[in-house]
């Protein structure tokens, strides 16, 4: 099997909202581009979210309806699970059936090590997506994409020593449209002509309606865009208000990135949408819609990254007062726009996906027994056409070169493997403090999208085994678009544009 197999365990409903599901789906989409086999396990997932999975060709395994006789655990959000962790683990294992999975990704405030450890029977690695740091996890990777002043300390003694932490908004799991739209936006000037209102896919407390009442009372001379989910409890009333007062109402829109790019100020909740707004450079007034958002918003506000009330009392009075003073707030709006745009680049999923692949990828030095396979790979047209020497190499020529290469110190040849199957080859030609690097995936192997992970892991190997190498060089033919994108993505700098393009990387600057 040449595909990573990844199972996601998350839920979405009126109580939980859709944010956990959507960020898991964003990561699933990124992994799907590398031909990963994806499955979602959830309980009573709404039909429109099931449809999203179906459209992507992602398998959905539904857990049984909750049994009220099952006791819940003591965690603050235990009621979200609607059963005990032990029972949920049994049901999840039963739903998955036979076979093993490379990764279990858990995004659920009601699950901790008591769920994660039993799932290791079928799952080789565990990743947890968390924001709360209020429970102990059994995981190999932990992602917390939020902003906290004490970020590095939050998970001490809550994850195993070997766990790899991915902390901060640079890892925010945002849909591709935010990364794409970001290229078209600039920091705001501070003038507010377009106002966006969005409180998540559910908004059970109807903060949207309360904000609309404030805006109607103020009668501001601005364009107003209101976004609500299909499940909003007051959908019809909000739609009527928007028609009556000339606001634009968008229900379950797929144009959120565009709406944020066009807006000058947003009014909304905490959670994942904070990072969507940041990636668009959009200043925002944030109101906590759940207790677990309060610390996040407090730290963001103290860092000058959002505007918001100092307490949850009289929220609408605060909002009314703030909106009345928009004209005097232009400088602070512009400053906030510049800060938040620098905080989130929209490429979080691109950064997390290679981490999952890296845990599954094994590197080893090439051996004499690999001569025939490397000969065949190197002479394949898909590899040869992008090589500096496009001519087919004879077996005798290759054999002599390979034997000499293995017995000299000119540099290592590394082979990356997944599940004992070859993924690709990386060669370093070392000279003093520099090395030329070449990389290719095994032709016709099905390992689409693994080049970045293979090269990145090989660089780590080189730093460990050849610390004397300070600079890497890669030589790429001008028509080799995949390699050009690969080296640029891994922070190589384009230095020379001639018959071949030279990319260079300072390893000292990367440590």
C-alpha cells in the first residue's frame, strides 16, 4: 500500500459547532493531495457535512446514537461526547474494523489519553488538535494553533516526552482559498466602508441578531455583509432583517475568503475564524462565544491583535460605543491589520501535512544491493528528462560510478521508504562546507506529493551526520516546474538563471 491511511475522530453539532470538523477537513484536503486514504469517524454528523465528505471521496463511518445509560467522564467538556471515552473507543475500533491506520487525528475537547491509547491497537501514530491544555494526551504530535502568552508551557506534563509540538497561529489550518486570496490583499488603510458580521456556523446564542440590532440602531453609512450557517436558529428572521435594512445576507457561503478580503472590519467570534481574518489582514472586534475562547481573546487583545470588550457584561453596549468611534480609530485599525497579517500566512496545512508524512517516512543509506533499482529509476524518462544529463546511462557506467560512490566520502545517497516501499532518492555531493543536492521520486510508484517531505527529512539527516555542510545548492532545468516549486517551498533562494537555475540554502540560518 503506497498511501498514508489517516482516520479523523471529531464531531459537529449545535453544541460543538462546526469549527473542529472544518479544520480537520482542511488538513484532510491537504493530505488528500498526496493521495492519502482518509476516513472520518463521528457521531450524528449533520447531513450537509456528510455531503462535504462524499463530494471529496472521503469515507464516513457513523458511530451509533448515544446511549443515555452510559456515564460520561469528569472532563469539563465531557458532555460533548454523549458517552464515556471507553465506550467511544470501543465503538470507534468496531467501526474501523480490521486493518491498520498510519495516523489517528483527534480533535475533540471530550477526548484524552483514555480514548487515544486504546486506538493505538489499530493506529501507528496519534495526532491531537487541542486549544485547552486541560487534559493528558497520548500522542506523537500535538497541534495548538492559537495565540497564548504562555504557549510553550501549556502542555508540560500533558503530553509524552517524545511528542512533537506544533504551536501557534503559523500552523492554523485554513482552507486553500485563504492562502490564494491573501496574495490579492494588502493591509487596510484604517477607513471602514465594508463591515463583515460572522459568528460561526451555528451561533446558538444568536449573537448575529444582537449585532444586527446594534447596527440597525446606529444606521452607519457602511456596506454590511452578514454570514450565517444553514443551521442558524434564527436564519429566517436574520434574512428578513437584512432585506429590510439593505444588508447582504450569505447563508452557508463558500466565499468567506473573498468576503473577508473585501471587508475593512469584522465583528465575530473567537476560534478558527480569528486566524482566517488574520490571514486576510482584517481587523476585528471579537466576542467570546464559549468559555474556552476567553483566554485566547484576552491574550490576543493584550497583544494588540484584536479589539474586544474587557468583560462579557454589556457586550452590545461596548460594541455600540466602539462603532460610534470608528472615525477616530483609523490608525489603530491600520496598525492591527499590519500585525495580524504578519502573524498568519495561511499555509498552516502545508506545514502540518509534511509532519505526518515525516513520521511515516524512513530514511536509510543506499547499499550495494540498491544498484540495480537506482539504475532503473535514474534511467526512467520521467527522471532523466529533468536531469542535468538527459542521456541514458549504461549499466557498466552506472555500476562503476555506484561502487566508487559507496566507498568514498563524496557524499551520501539516501533512500526514503514508506511501509518498506521506496519513495524516492536524495543525493548530496559534498565539497568542503557545501553540498549539491538532487532529489527524485521513484517513477510510477504512486508517491505523489512526497518530494517536500523526502527532501526536508534528508536535510535533517545531513545536519546530524555532516554538520560541516553549511550551504546547499540545487541545479534545476528551467522547464522543471515541480522542482522549482519544491525548492522555493523549502526556502531555497534562486541565485542564477542560465541554462540551469541554481537554488541555494544557508543551513546555518535554518537551525
